[in-house]
């Protein structure tokens, strides 16, 4: 990501629109995927989506043209494993709690990575906002009492693996001449496949599941990737991060429209608190950069 891009007002609007459409596509994909959980389970859906997404990315990015050396494979493996586990955990969370809440908890992972390098006292404001949002989502004193604790735990696990995914991804930045993203998705497919087979079995190969799998993979991976690249060419990284901070709100809206998931007022307040924490920390990071 280039911090030195100077965004004109028009570029900023185009970039914001691209990011919003990317987030909308991702979360519509997740919402439609949740419809298939009764057929193949959350793990089965994860396996199908990741496998098709890997295939789409290998074709689009032409990753199949290059092979990994053993040294490169050792660096791609932890990245792909983190990616696979992140998807498995967040889909397990989706199966138990509203998508908007699951995503709000999941984005705490990247936020933790950003705030690890915090050196100023005012950064504690963003930590406080994030913690306050998380507390409001927990079933304490009756607040959020309708939430499944296991679902919250899976979302927290997804946040942790997202943080690891970022750390391992940064280490891959020096790898040249190999499309590590596509190969990371291949590793993630291998990681998720046993879970999917155990949960869904032969149902993974039903025509209905396969067609939906292709559509969901395109919505959740191929289209968002294209839109995000368009946004990154037009706006600086910190502005891109601010746009992305709206992910929990977009996820909650997608869950409401597609799945009829209605959130309580305090849950909306919690999501807004986490959005503010992510946006605020991104602004602080952008200014220092």
C-alpha cells in the first residue's frame, strides 16, 4: 500500500465507493453462505468457498505459472494456515451469532496489530472504545444476553487468527516472482478440506452446493479483491483503512437485509464504538506515517 498517494476529491469518492461495494459484496456473500449452513454446515461452506476462491484467484492472478521453492513454501504455509483457520472460525461464529456482531469482534484482530505499535497516550482512547464495544456485546448484566457465548468465542478466535494472518502476510512482502496470495488460498483449502468433509461428506459435491459455492466465492473473494485494488490505486492506505472500518456496520446491514438479523440498540452502539476505534487508530497511524 502506498502512503504517498494524493487523493483528489473525485478519487476519494471513487475509492470510497469501491471499498463500500467490496464490503457489500463480501458480506452479501457471507449472508448467502449462511443460507447453506443447514445443507452442509459452516465448515462445509467454508471448505467450498475457499476452494473455489483459490481456483478463481489462481486463474485471475495466473499464480499457476510459478511454482514455490521450499524456502517460499515454508513462509507461505503459516500464512495459508492462518487464512484457513480465520475463515473456519468466522463461519462458525456466523452460524451462532449475527454477522454484523461477528465481524465487529473479528476486526479487533487487525486493530490489535495496529495498536501494538502505539506510542502515544491518545491511542488509549481507541483501545478504550474497542474494549467498551466488546464489553457491550458480551452477555453481562443482561446486555447482549441473546448472544451465544460459543459464537462470541469463535469470533474472538477469528480476530486472533486475522492478526496472525496480517503478521505472516507482512513477512511475505519480500517474496518476489510468486503469487503468494493465490498459493496461500491453496494452503487454506488444504486446511479447511478435512473439516468440510467430516461435516458435510458427499453433500459437498451436490450441484446446488457447487453452483452456490462458485457464486459465493466470486462475491466473497474475486469481486472484492478487484474493487479493493481499484480503491488502493486512488487513495492512500490510511484513507483506505478508514473506509474499511465501516465493515461491521455493512455486515450488520447485509445480515438484516438478507437474513433478517435484527440487532438491539446496545449492539448497534457497540458496533459503532468498534468502528470509531478502528477509524480513529487508522487516522492516527496515517498522520504519523
